[in-house]
C-alpha cells in the first residue's frame, strides 16, 4: 500500500466512526499486488485502468482511463459529500459532478502537482496546464485537506483560500507498524527502502552508497520493496555496480513491509532537494519510527528537520559520501546496542504525535463540517 492508500483509509475509517456511510471509488490493483481485504463498514468500487509496465498509473492515458468513466460513477452513486485526491484531473471530474449535483466536496492535497511536473522537466505548456487545473481545483473546492503546514503554505500560494484549508497532518497506522512486529526472517543485517521509486526520491543514492559500505560488511544486504518509474534503472545500476546483497522484493502488503522495516539496520528515505518537494515529510519516516527502526533520511529540508528534531535517526545531505558515512554510523549503533535502546522511545514519539487514526478523525471532521448536519446512512 502507498502512503496515499494509508491516508485515505484513515479518512474512511474516521468517517465510519463518525457515523457516515462510505463508498470508495478506486482502481483495480495490478495482478502482482497482494490481496488486501476491504475495511469493515466501507464499500469499495474498483475500476480497471491502464497501467505502465511496472503496474503504475502514471501518464496522461493512464489517468484518463480512470477519470473518463469516473464522471458517470460519481454522478449516479448517491452521496452527500465527496473527497477527491490527486491528480488534479481526477479532482476536476469530482468538481464537475459536485456542481451538477449541488453537493459539497473536498480536495485532499498531499502534495503539489505543479511542483512535481515542473521538477520532472515537463514541457512548459504541460506545466502551465497543470498549474491552471490545480489552481482551479484549489479555488473551487468547498474544503481542502493538507498534510502539513509546509504544504498548506504552497496551496495558499497557488490560490487556495486559507479559511477553507484544514491542516490535518500525516501519520502511520500504529496497529500495523509497531515494535512488537516479528522481524523478517533473515540472518543478515540489511538496510530497507520501501515505497515509490521515482524522480523526486532518486533512491539510487542509497544503492551507490551501499556499494561503498558493503565490502566492509560481507553479510550486509539492501532490500527494495515497492515499485516506480525508476525501478528498472535501479536494477540496471545494481548489475552495473556488481555488488552482492541487493534484492528487489516488489510490492508487499503492509504487514510484510512492517516486518522488513522492524528488522532493518535503518529504513531509507529520500527527497531530492531543490526540485519543488523540499516541504515533503514522507510517510515512510513515520512507518520506520513506529517500528522503532532508525531512519536514514537523505535530502530536502523539511524531511531532514523532522528526523533531527525528533531524534529518529540520521539526516544527511543528498550525496553518496554522506549517505555512506551515515550507513556506517547506523551499523555501529546496531552493533553497540544503541538502536535497541532507542527503539521504544522512537515508537512512543509516533504514537503520541503521528497516529494515523488521529489524522483520520481530523480529516473526517473537516469533511463532515462541509455538510452542516449529521451524515445520512445510504
């Protein structure tokens, strides 16, 4: 599951706890994805979509394959209030349906798409079009949900009314990610990277650093779980570097992900600085800390500050040398018992400050406030 899935699942559960009936309209998962049961009390309607070779919904045609049939699905299902997440193309469909049905709707803004397409080097007309769509969505939404103060500031700069923004925060499901998770069965020390492998993470920095450290630790491993546009590039780089111990495990279910994180020397998290995502605080930081596992964060300001201020591990510049040095320090902490000593404190910080249930309840309250009355049961 992605960070978005965890976040929207928390919102759905928060709405159910508040007495609402919830329908989730989403995609059919790729064939290689693990089977996950629908949450109790939540109806899920899935639609087949186009995916790239890696199973990602990424690109104009892929988005359109979901957005085009969505208009009918939203128009003819009964609902009182709708919530749309990115991309803005999907939010525009919900905006149109909401206006036709005269119903309120909210936009869940976990990031800023204009920044993202610009960071990927998209053509200027594409950036302008995305900016126009995102600005329209933000200005016309009855409510906007933001995951952090940094994202909120960017949303206001793009035209969102600050009075309509609810900064609900970000977090992780501590019922899945916690210190009592049974670690993955392996007799090696390893670093683990979970989640999306994209241009704004560039996890090749960890692979290159690992190639420097691995010769000093013959039984050291590097595990990648997840998918993304850069996965083929990472596989090719691993072959090119010729280093042993690098494995790609594909998409795994949350419980399996938690097991690998719990047993790791450190969980690897990165945001490339200076490409428009410096405000990001990745959810995988909270997942690692919830398991009591140190975070090795490389890159942009906000994510690094979070790790440093909460003493969650190592936060370094986005360079191979700095990452390799941090890996060596974390291996030393694993060996001398520091990691085990700090495990419970890191997990307690997450429970107190980044519980996904609390995020879901805040988001649900903001959504239901748009109704001005208790929700109906459909």
